[in-house]
């Protein structure tokens, strides 16, 4: 198995989720006999990185991520991933500069959407993720259209991510609020699926209750990481 290096802490709850998904997948694979790959986690400072992102200081964010990947490489990691969606805004800037190959959460999610045959998806996540084009660019190349919530809905989603989900608070009323946004997008935007484009949102939306597929980017990314680790 290839040793994986995970940049985590962005936020911590999502990092825990990645670890649990990978271990559970391995425990459920009879061929592995409960064995799972070695993982090295570099937990970054959430507030510092959010500060860079809020100021659109992409150079500083890129530098921090590159520094982390070099640390993971020195620790023995053979490939790497970032267990968060929003930092992928600089993925193209760092991919060719890291000492180890990287797996993109956006590209792996796009493959999953393609496999389902979905041509129009909604995207919920942080405001930066919803308002930026790093998801749209990848999906457009595969002729898949992305719709995002209205401005007021985006503000609501972001507030719940910061004040609740990123610190492990899961409230039923918030789950209802997110589902109401998805229902409106199904009605008004004709979305055929929903991308859970923040690695904390799958902690809230755990079931596909609306008759359309939910694309859990964290699980998709973690599954891809395990496949890569097991590949020859």
C-alpha cells in the first residue's frame, strides 16, 4: 500500500471523517483482512488559512500548502490530498510544485457525477467555493452544468458551516434549512444532483431524502485515496 499524506485541520471534523471513512472501508474489505494504509496527517491552522482565503491571499495559502506537502513527503508520504474543498481554489497553482502526486477532490467528484449520468448539479459549500470557478472549470470540460444557491442562501450556509458544522454541532433545524435550499434549487434550477462541496456538510446531510443523488465530496475523495493507495 502506498502511504498517504493528508492535509487536515480545515476543519478538524472533516479530517476525522476522512480517517473514519478510510478505516471503515478497509474493515469492510475482506481481502484486506482489516489492514489499512499508513496515513500521515498534517493538521494546519484553520484560522490562519481562513484568513488567507478571506483576503484572497492565494500566494500565502499556496505557500503554506506547499510547505505542508513537503513535510508530508519528508515523513514518508507517497501521495497527498487536502481534506477540504475551499483550498482547492489554488490546486492548479501547487499541483506541479509538490514532491508527491496529489488527488483533487474536484476531479474525483466530477468522475462520480459523470458515472451517475447527471448533467446539472447544485453546489453547496463555503461562499468561496460557491462563488469561485474552480469547480465550474473542471465540470464544464465534461459538459456538466453547476448551479449555486442565491446570495441569501449562501450567507446562511456559510454561517452554519462556521458556527456549527466546523465545530461538530449538528442541529435538525439546520438540516431542514439545507434541505429546503436543495428543494428550491430542484424546482427553480432543475438540478439533478447536489454536490456537498464542503467537507463538513456530509456530517449534516447523511441521507439522500429528496430523490436526487447527494455527492459527498469527502467520501468520494477518501474512497479515491484508498484506491490509489492500493494500486500497483
